[in-house]
C-alpha cells in the first residue's frame, strides 16, 4: 500500500532530516536520484538496502545469479526460503526492498552486465554502485562511466580485506588506478580465500555513505580506502591524477564496452561453477528445453525463470536469455562442452 505522503516529507526519513549534512533539502535530492547497483550479492545487498531505506527515488538492481545456501552467510536480503526456491537474486532483493519502502521505485534486472546491455542499463542513472565480484565487469562499468561522464563507486571485498574508491568524470578513472588489467583477472577471490560477512557489511556501508554524500551534493574525497576488519587496520591513499596515457579516459579506447562479444565463460565466486554466456542474446523456450533434456537428464526442475538440469556429476541452470550456470566443474572447456551438448551451440 502506497503512503499518501511524499517520500521526502514522510516521517520515515526524520532522522536524516535531523542530520544537518542531509536535512530536508538533501532528502529531496535523494528522492529525485537514480542509482544502479551492479550485483546483488554480499556487497550489492548491503548497498541496495541502504539506497532504498534512505529514500533514493529509483534503484536498479542488476544481477545474473540465483540464491544458494552458501549465500546466506553474508548476503543480507535473503533467507532460507529464497535459497530453497533458488530465486533470482535481483527479483528476491527487489521483493524484500519493496516491503521495506513502498515509496520508491525498484527495478530488478535478471541479467549479466555485458557489452551488449551495459549502456542501456547504466547510462540513465545519476550514480553507478559496484557490487560485483570480478574486475572484468568493473572495467566494463568504467568504460560506460567514462564514455557517458557518469560517476561510480568501486567496492571490493575478499577474505577480511576490502577497498572502496569514488570515480568522477573530472578525475582519474578506474583504469588509471589499475592500468594493467590483465593482472587483475588472477586476483584473489572468495572462491580461493573465502570472505566473512562483517567485511561486506562494512565495505557496503562505506560505499553507501559515499553515495549519499555525492547525491546530496556534499564533498567526496577522491581517496582509495583499504581496510582489514580481522586485523583492525585501515589506510587511505589519494587517487592519482588523471593519466593522459590512460587507455580509457586518456586515449578513449573502450576495450570492454566495444568488444565483439561478452566473455564466454566466467568463474563465479564462492562455488565450483562456471557461467557460460552466448555470443548473442537468445530467447529460449524453457518449456521446450525442459522437454528435450528430460530424455537424457537425471533430474529436471523448471521454474518461471530457469530450467535446472542434473546430468551425471553436473548441474546446469539455464536462463531464458541463454546464460547457463554449470555447477560441478572449474574447467571452462568442460563447461562449454556441456553447454553445447544440452543447450546448443
């Protein structure tokens, strides 16, 4: 049920009204703001939760994945029923957040952010929030942000360590900070070293604070903040000046955005799973797919969002757009072979 009050005057925001750096005028700016949260995992759920509770008028939640039991340790918008039903994260997050604040608009997008859709999903917002778990997607966000002069906030978390940094059109970009993007693909992930829940809460909250400051027009320091919550250490570093020889903001070469196709395979954080993405978006008939694979599969489960197929030691979760999560292997060759066999070339 919608409340009759306008969002910026509803008493739910009274504590933000009393906080001088925001006040009533800042609340009005928040209510008019549009934010995209890329990723609805551990960081993304914290960030989206803060955006919606603070009264940000529009939040788009972009996530490719479904909820699994291992997510519940740190992904704060989900519960056991969500994991049991294997709900898409974006839809489950939106449903929970609509119960929290019916006065704002929440738009879930069950999809992988790729070169094919990144501009459509990101260019119409005021701020992009990073809730991802891989550098390839962050470099893609950076391409869109630089091309369309959009601000975004980087957030990363692994083990007990995390980093956040704001990137604005008038300053250095993400590629200035990480010029050798090839090395970043081999960075530690929660797949290899794990991650603890308090870290993602802290990093997501700090990133959300930067977002609120930016959206109400308060000064935001251009610093990279690094902390280790287990060891109790924190440090800040001033972001470098804009690099004239930077491939992205200096030379304006948008490698990740203008690639011919999205990465075919991506290892997902936290489990023995490979995501396979078709070179071009597809529009699969889930009914037809379920019928065809029942002949050879050990077990088939169909929902309105995907078909899950158990074959030998593997589980394939296939979405309508052709993406598939191949669980039970870390070998991209095996994943591609299973995809071709059961979904098609």
